[in-house]
C-alpha cells in the first residue's frame, strides 16, 4: 500500500488532508480473495521510515510478486523509490501496480516506470488469481488483456477492465492480515459522532459500480454502468463478526450507491437493526432513492446523520454541467422526511465547475437555506485524472498538463475565463461561512443543544477556526453554560491575536467578534447575506 497520508493544516480552514491511517480495504479484499491460492502479506507504507521496513520485509518474505496499490495520485511520488528497493533486493520478482489512480493513468505510468512489469486495469482480484496460478508469470502478464505491459503499450493494445461479479467472495474481510491496533479511523463530521461508547470503527463496501456519470467523478469517462452487490446475509454476518470479534461500535458504509437497489437497501438496514452500532454513509446518499420507509429503517439501524449528494442547487449546473439525474425540487420533501425522523442533514456541493457562474452559485446558496439543511460540505471542483472534467479542462486550456501527483489537491487549480482561481476559492469559502455559521439552521431555531454539539465537534477537528469558536460560544450561552462560553471567548481572542485570517470574513458579515455574540434563536431572520468576498 503506497503512502497517502497528508498533514492536516489546522491554521488554514480551507485545506483538508487525509490525516488518519485507514484500513487498506482494497488490498485486504484482494488478500482475502487469494486465501488458499497464494501466501500473501500486506505491507502498509503509511509509517515513518517505511523504505527500511519495506526492504526488511522483502528480504524476509522473498515474494515472487510485489503488488503496489495506488488509491490516490498523491502516492505516485513514492512509487519510484519502492520499485528501486524491489529491484535491489529481488531482481527476478514481478512488480505490478493497481488501484483507481493507476487505472486512470496506466499509459503514462507504464512509460515513466520501466522498472514496473505491469499495471492492472480495473479490479485486481481475478487478475491476480490468474497470475498466481500461472506456471510462467511473465507469460501470463503478456497474454492477459487486463494487464498493461511495456510490450502491450508499444503494440497499441488497450487493456480490458477486470470485474469481480460475486462480491460475497470478498465482503468478509480477513483482518488477521493486518495489525488492527495500528489503524484508527475517524467518524465523519456530525454532532452525534462519538455518541456510542468507546469501541473500534470499521468500514465495509457492500457494492461496486455506479450507474451515473457525474462529470467530476472518475467513473464519468467509462461506459460501464453496472452495479454488483454482496448478499445482505453475507454483509450482516460480516458486520456481526466485527462487533463480536473486534468490539466494533461504528460502521462506515463506503458504497458509492448503497441505495440504488432500494429493496436491497431496505433489507440491509432492516437486518442491521439490533446490533447497537452507529452507522454512517459519508460518501453521500442519492436523494432519488430515499422514502419514508427507508429513512425509518436507516434510523432504526443506527444512523443519525445523512449526507445527501446534491452537488448544486442550480438546475442548469446539475443537468447540463454535472449531468446528475436529480431535480432540485426532489430535495425538500426528502429533507422534511429526514427531519421527521430526527436526522442531522448534510448536503454535499461542488463549486467552480467550467460553465458555472456566480448566479449559479447564488442559486445554490439560496437553495440550501430554503430546503433547511443542517450543514453543507463544499468541495472545489478538482480535475481528477480519468474523469471527464479532467479531459474538458485540458482540452480548453483551463489547466496545464501536469505529471501524475503534481497538482495540489488542496487548491482550486482550474483557470476559468473571467474567474481567477483565488476568487472561486474565496467565494466558495464565503458560502460555507454563510450557510453553516451565520445562517446556521440549529442556531436560527434556538436548538442550542445540537448546535453546541455541532460546533464542539468542529472545534475538535479545527481548533483554530475562529467562526467555529464564535458560534460555539453563542450556542453555549444559549444553553445557559456561561462558564464554558467564557472559555470559548478566551480561545476566540487568542485565535484572533495569533491568526487574523478570519478578520475580513467577520467584517464582511458585520460581526463584531470582540463583543459577546447575541442570542439569536428564532429571531435569526434578517442576518446579513453573503454575496462575494475578494481577498
């Protein structure tokens, strides 16, 4: 598993990072599938001094095949060094690469890394099973159309995607292959995160594929619209084992489309009820497949937070730019159902797509307030390699061609006509402050208990976020917790002394941060609205 961890910059609230070591689920899936067919060891390079440990592992194990998993482009810079160690220690070993980022850039990688014997195009289970069963490993790579090799590229051959149809074969992940204690996942943002007693968090993928082709997604450039599922019985048996054998208290379901087969989704959540766990689906749920019965089953199974993959409040952006089959009018009735069942309701939105204007972004801002979301997550459009957005940006000169992993995933890098990248980033961050803080729904309705949980959770993730501190103080005062509010006030004053990045935002919204915040409650109408901010 190539390194992927990034430092979280708590001083810059606009930047994110993969800052915790998550289970190498894709590699575990392959290793689980290969049990009894090959001896497999997993080496996770997300650790200090990983090259020395990797060298020692190769010397001790002496593998015939060394496979690298590349989930993210940012891992690519580590591949050359690790390949070098393989060639130094095991000159005859087969070195192969797989993972979503490798599939997206197979032609470029195979040319740049001659030390690499092959790249797996698509999922790796079946391809590696055939490779491990072969008497001549190099011959198998040359004849199996799933593998990209130096020769196949020179001959102009395009690889064929590999799919595992029966997910029951891999859903019961064998965690004995890794040191479970070395992994610590984080619950997705929610005021109710941590609600269960202390225990482990695991994640599961119960389906693969996506029938939709949103322009920013890596699936958008493929013709495959198939969906494959593990059976409900096998999924539930695996989850029960995680509870009984590992003390799991939080289950993260990482499917791209967990609700697409609605009858199966209802059966799954119905079967998960009674396990006394908290369940989250941080990849986002499709509004189109939610109904009252399903929402009730999700709640009974242990969900308290729903993330809706909405992407935009502008019909034009949704239908003509993103190509997402969603009508904005569908959202509010579903939000009302979720509200009835007591959910914390988040929405995911993407900003800065080619063709989007300030008017479209304004539509989104108004839409969020109108439908009554509790929180909105804003992502700046990023031209992920392999996506249709990447192709559009290259063809129109919105981005410069760059080597794999060279683009900063924490920055908005698209240069649109009439919009400087910094303008888009600042406008989007202003929308975030507007709908999540200044017009926070829970504060507006005087729900001080949940508002306090929300901003407390945010402060734990971003301790130097001045707006989180200010509105946490407001919620604490509304809840009558004066002493804690006074401590939040002291922390806010410290932040503003040390980091004045928030000063322009407070000024824009007309907030006199140096004064104790007013108790707005149901009187929150008439607050200043966000138009734009230019640094």
